[in-house]
């Protein structure tokens, strides 16, 4: 009988880190139902709710990022890093994993540093086309590095790299609903074109402003809009929409069933996070990408250009979006040939079975 498999998975901070982490855990469980999996996240961040909701235990570290504007505050940050390192060491001692997986984000730093120092093989997964700071620092200690884009030798030792793609939310690939049923469930007409606007789980101010400044385009077009504003902006937007008659606009702060929302959409407008891009590739969804400028190393622009340069997406700069985005979206969604070519080209970039490929590498390292 095989020895019990014990895996630690660390990282988080955003859905872009958490969804792949949970997908890897699920894939490990599918291959080895006996596996014991423990997550390590950052206290106060999204993973502390999302991981237990997915059925896994999680321990939190008091880690946070450096404050680049107020350097004095970093004395506290250094103390938190030191404390997190000590806590990570104790968690590893207690749990006794045979392998550690890092998916990026603050918490993966202390956890994988300590795991490597204790002789535990480490695998890191880099979702973006431009490597994150934590993963660049961990690369020397990692045994394997799973990436989603070609050309990552710029950041990591070539002999450690495996091109696997990004694991995505399984529910998206398993959606059996039809476009017609999906649109009807939104209270819309399946004979009309539908645009979905999403700004990530927290929302995106630029995408929201692009709609608010052009409600006349929404009103006068024959297109239907599903608009996820994000919880952070929902109250302000509700106030600004008071008294507006917009039967072709469905506004929601958060979409739980993204599989149905994507099915309903003929065109998606989105930020250019790595997980979202991987989802568009796998489901072949035409998309306009508006990269967030407020991310480390401007990595979302690099993600967007990786698609736009292959005519697999349309790229709009954040600064230009409020003026141009909505008009461009309406024009694109009514252009059948454009939608078809975007869909065909984005499908060519898909790397399926990512979670399973990574899970097999994790199990291999544990042995």
C-alpha cells in the first residue's frame, strides 16, 4: 500500500491565486483520494474564506506586502515576515508534508522558504507571463516550476520549467447549460447579442466608469449587458443609476455562477488577470482586455499583449477605456466575423488538463 500523501499548498491574496490552488488540490485528490492537504494563506485575505468553502483546512500567517510609499511602516512588515517564518516552520513540523506547492502571493514566501530549508521538495506555479516577485525569489529553491506562458526562461532556470498552463475553475468547463438557457436565466432575449462586463471579484473602477459615462450607448443599442460591478463599487453605482430606465442592463455586484454568465455572453470585457485569460482560452470566448495598471510589474498588460499580438483578444489601455471601450464593444459584438476569429484564435492558446498535469508532478515530487 502507498504511503499516505501529505501536501502543503501556500499562497493567495486574490482569486487569481486561489482558484488555481484549489484546482490543484482537487486534482491531487482525484488521483490520490487518501491525500491530506493543508493550505497556508495570509490572515485577512480572501483565501481564509474561499479555501474552507472549497472543503480544505487552512492556516493563516500574519504576512503582508511592503509599503512602498511609507518606508517607516515596513518595520512592522519585517516583524510580520519574521513571525510568519516562525509560524510556517511550526506548521510544517506539525503537518509533516512530503511536498510543498506555492501559487504566488505573500504567504507562499515564508512557507516555501521554510519547506525548502527543511529539505522538502517544492513546486511553484506561476500564472502570469511576467513572474511575480515571490516566485522569482523562490525559484532557486524550487525543484519544479509550472508556467502558463512560453519564454519564462527570462525569470526561471530553464531545466526546472514545465509548460502546464493555468488550472481553472472546474465548474466553468463542466457547465452543460446552453447559450439560450443561460440568457433566459438572466431575464434576457436569446435572439439579441449579449456583452458581459467583469472586473474581478472586487470590481474595476475603469470598467465601471466606461459604462457610467456612456449610458446613452447602452440605452440606444440593441445589445444586452450583464455588468458585474464588484462589491466595492456596488452601492455607489446603485445611487448613480437611480431613475434610469435600462431594461437591457442587468447589474450585479458579484456573479457566483460564472459558467452560466460566460455561456450567455457573446463578448466579454475583463481585466487581464492570468486565471481569467486561461478561462477565456479554454472556453474560446471573444474578449476585450483592459489590463489593470495597479498591479506589480504591470504584468496584466504583458498578459493582454500575449493574446492581442496573436489576434486572440482586443487590448484597450486602462486610460483610454472610459472614452472608447463601450462603443468598441458594441461594434465588436455585432461583427460576426470578428467574434469568430477571436474565438478561434484564443482557443489555439488553450492548455487543457493543467491541474492534472501539475498534480502528477506534485505526486512525483512527494515520492
